[in-house]
């Protein structure tokens, strides 16, 4: 496999990984909102989706209370 093919493959994998992280963040947010609407769970402090996504791209792992 030549270097251009390897670079293209790595770029595609990187894009897919970021997409999967975004989907996971949206799914987690929806789960939290559903729990809050049902009367359980704790409300998120962030008010915007960009704040949520900034949190998911940060190198630290967010702890969840269950």
C-alpha cells in the first residue's frame, strides 16, 4: 500500500472516529434529558450543544453519577 493510500485511510478512520464520538455524545445527552424529564437523574450544567461537544473533545473523562 502506498503512502497516499495509507494517509487517505487514516483520514477516513479519523473522521469516522470523530463522528462516532459525536453520535455517542448526542446519545448520552438524550439519555440524560430523558431521565431528567422522567423525574430522575441530574440536570446538565451546560446550556448549549457546543458546550457538550467541547466537553466530549476534552482529554479528561467526565464522571457520571448513577
